[in-house]
C-alpha cells in the first residue's frame, strides 16, 4: 500500500524476541494488529503482550485483529507471561487484550491475575495495561485497577463523529467515563489514551477530544497516523505531515498532559517505558 516518504517502518527484528514469545505460547498486539513498529520493538527485546487469545468478539473497521468466537481463557497464561518477561529481562511491561464481550467480566479478572503474577515474581516491575471498554462495567474496571497497575491505558482512538464508522460497537462517552473513573477513584495510577489521525477528523475535533481527556484527568497521550492494515479495513483519508504532528504535541502539552508522543508512527504502547520515565511532574 502507498505510504508517503515520511512513513518508514520495519516488520523485521533481529532480536530473539519472537522465539521467546513462541516458546511460551504467547500472542502480541504487535503481530496480530500488524503494527508498523514491530521490528523496532522486537529488535530491542520488547513487545506488547496480548492476553485472552488472538480472536476478538468485535470487528472494528480500523483493526487487523481477527474477529470471531474466541477460546476460553487459559489459566496458566499469567505465569507464561511472567516467564517470558523474565526471559526478556523486562522492567516495564505492557499488557493488552482482545475485546471479550463473551465473558461476564470482559476478561477483567484475567488482567488482574496477570498483574498480580508479575508483581509477585518480578522485582520492581512497572506495569501498563491497555484494556478494552468492558462494556462500561465499572465493577470490571475496578477489578483491574484494584490489582494496582502503574498505568491504566484505554484508547479513545478517534473523534465522536467518526465512532459509528471506526468503532461501531463502542461508545465515546463510555470510553471517556472509564478514564475519568479510573483517575477519580485511583488518582495515584497514571492514565493514558491514544488517538489515530488521518481518518477524516478535523483539527478542531481532535482538540475537542484532547480537552475532554484533560477534563477526565488523563495524564499521557499518544497521537499517530492511521495506516490501513489490510485491504478490508478502512482506507486512509489523509496522511498527516510530521510538522502537523508536532503542532498537535505542543498543543497537548499546553493543555496540561504530563507526557505526549505525537508522530506519524507513534503507537499507544511504543516506547511506553520512556514515556512513563520522562513524564512531567
């Protein structure tokens, strides 16, 4: 697919990350979502672990992850995550999942068990979770937050006007409420969200989402170019130039975000440890 000259990505990594992941029978969003930064991260021995299988119960039009009927959660998966983290020598871990609308708690308990296993077995580990919306179930959200992740991430993805096309099974207000609730009830946990651009949104709409996130107390923000992962996914409406991403970054910092990454290939979980470490107080 056509990409402008400032979009340069690599799917090839030189590290043995893939072998470690395969040895432990684990999935990553890097591979399943066809992330353009896969080679960058794998070559540095990092990955974003995707729990609860690799089949999603939703079918968002921007996402390459397969949709369908997933298998039951695997009880030993949290321990396999820990084993892989120890093999990779990681001190900052990002855990995400497919959406599991088939489970009563949306998979929240599995997130909590994974967080607790990491904290129990890996000394001084920092954990970021990137969760689905749990259909707005506050009890499920609190199950995850009670396990004390260091960062709670939930991506807004796009502006409200585009939700019916981009996230037809999701709700802008539900997603925003999750972030607001997390910060209000667990103020010591950093909150984070990510946005895609190039889907037809206007700058004013984008700034509106930023303002909503700041009112919800969101600490960290990532903004990246949407890239069509498969021909069956939404087409790119516009490729945003790097200097415009810089304008977004400056505006977000002026609004009060503690840390912002805004660049064509910025992704929610990429360089998450550096974003956390370099955040403004």
